[in-house]
C-alpha cells in the first residue's frame, strides 16, 4: 500500500504522516511529474489530485483533502470515481465563531465609524451605536461546527436564534428554531442579523442575489464567513448602496483578493477582513491531527473520519 502526499507539505507533516503509516510506503513527490508517476501505485492520497493523476491511479481508494472546503478539490471525474473523499472538520469552529461574533458586536457598537474617526483624529460621539443583541433575531445559514458554535455564543447575549441546515435534525444548543434552507427566503424578513456559515455547494453557489437581499429588513446586518461565491458581490453592493440592508461584515468574497476598486472598501457600514476568520492558535496542529488519525485508520482498515459527499462538496 502506498500513500502519496501532493502538493508538497512541510517536513514536519511528512514525518508525522510517515510515522502514522508505520510500515506502509509514503511518497512525497516534489513535482507534478513525480506525483503522476507515484499515482500508479497509490492507494491513498493526501492533498489534491488532477484528472490526469486520478486516471493514472487505478488502485486509489482514499483521498484526504487538507482543507474544509472542497470546491477546489472536486472535479467531475473525481465525483464519478469510487474513491472515498475525506476532508477536515471542526478545526476552526471556535476561531471563526468568535470572528462572526466580533463582526456583529462591532456593528452593534458602531465601531466601523468610530475607528474611521480615530484615524482622522476626530472626536465624534455621534457615530457611536447602541444596538442590543438581546433584542435581535439572528438567522444562521449552516449549523455545522462553526454555525453551531456561533449560535451558542450569540444566544448567551440573549438573541433569538433561527438556524437553517439541510442535515441537522435537532436544534443545537443556543438555537431556538430549526428550519431547512429551502425556507430561507421566507425566514429572511424576520432576521436582524443574517450569518452565512454554510459551505459552498452546487445549491449555495450564488444563493444570495438581489432577490434574497430584497427580502431582508432595511435595518438588518449581513455577515458572511462561509464562502465568497455564495454571495453575488454586485447584488450585495447594490443592497448596501440602495439601503436594502443596514450593513455587512465580510471575511470572504466572490473574487479574492477583493479588487481595489470595489466600493465596499470605502463604506462605513461595512467591515472587511481578508479571509482570516480561521486564524488562531493551534489550527495547523489541529489540521495535522485529523490527517494523522485518518492515515492510521486507513492503514488499519478502520472507518475514516469526515467522509464527504463528493457531489455536494461537503
């Protein structure tokens, strides 16, 4: 049995994976050509494949993605292939949930405007805000690890939490009402905050368009830490410009990096962060732990952690 690591990772990762694999061979090619050669004997693969590599790997049974999101990993041939795809889960739940909460509370206290006044050396108490989270209905799209952690945190502040998820069968702690994503358009008008914590899937691609933003309250805030392509950027820009919503907190964007000429940069009702919500202590160690555990399970024939639906990308 051979396990291939591609693209290249650090020497620390290679050593840990080889230790977990025991006597099984672990190849760490340093070029795409070498990876193509290694594919001939590969039964396990850590990282990403190209269609050509997949076609050259007749023995492949397992692909471990090194990311949570899978839109950059899955391609049609892989979706049709019997290979088992696993990915990472729960490695950023706490950090990203904290980031969502920070974006929400910053808007509640008017920090986007106050920070701008600080940079201008202006004393401007009139720019402060006093929104009360305990008086808010927070709608969370996606109740995986991140969405559930955010729900638990924001519920402590007294918010009413409505969660939408296609798979969750019972409300997680902090969620007052559970509904299905098909009901999103119906539930949007009641939300004071809409937080997108969902993965990018064929169903969520471009989900938030002009029609969805028009369903929101003019006083509502929109937060996206899920995936940028869930939101049509032009629709969001128009929603803000024309006052369909009150403001936004964004960590991910339809196009990354966000173009310098985007009007979002200059808006006082928007907080932008550069896809950093998952940053925090211990995340790399957490990623490696999941991969090492799955290597151990694969070589010993045990069930793998976090098997993904290749056609749904999560």
